[in-house]
C-alpha cells in the first residue's frame, strides 16, 4: 500500500506542475501582443516569430517568419490576411520570393503553404489567430504544414532537422523596437 501511495503522490505532483506550467505559458502569452510573440515547435528545431507590421497595414493582417534553429539562413516568410467578408483569417507561407511586387504566378512558385491559422488555448480549444494588437495565443496550429513543407524542393537549403509538428508553442515576447 505505501508504494501505491507514493506513486499517487508523485502523479499528483507531476499533474500540478504541468498545470502550473501551462497556466504560466498562458499568462506570459497574454501579457505579450501577437505582433511580438515568438513560438517554438515541440522539438525546438524551428522558431516562428511575429513582427509588427506597418501602421497602414495594422488591420490587414499579421507578418511572421519561421527559421530553422540549426540553419538560421533558412527563412520562411508568412503573412496572415484578415479580409473583409472572410469567415476566418488565411495565411500564406513562402520561401525565396523575389520581392513584394511579384506576379501571381511567381508567388505561386514560391508558396509552400496556404490555410487557416488557429490559436490554441489551454484545454485544446481552437480559435482564430489574434490580430496584431491583441494578446498573443498560447500556441499556433498550422494544419497540414508539415506535409507541404516535406513536399517542397528546397535543394541544398533544406535544414538537417525536419519539422515534425504543426503546433508552435509560445516561447517569448520579442522586445519593442
């Protein structure tokens, strides 16, 4: 009986510390605005970082990058658009697009993924990604991103460590510029 009691106590202690960790992450992310939030995948091989957008574009969407931590020169660019009339925000992630004035077919060639970006909360509730000036999400879900990333030909630029997870958890708040 004492062994079961000890195991039970350790299990309760572990659950309590996990709950505290999740709550601390949620509190930390809530103190940070979405446009300054940084996230990491479960293996900590990739970092997704939001950045402030120009004042004129504040209502139009969010901007972010994804880098491979073992190969920082490997950088994906992402934008989230909140268009009028759309039921939810849509995102696009690109690699090596020549510039902002690309023709539609050029953008298609460098687009890796398009879809809805979800903000995950404690309890596994999914919501739409917060806007720039709203509190940051505790976690970000990019549905089907891993398979699209795996199928894209990066050539020699491909990082050694693969991305295995479509969820990025809040890591830090970047300093204000």
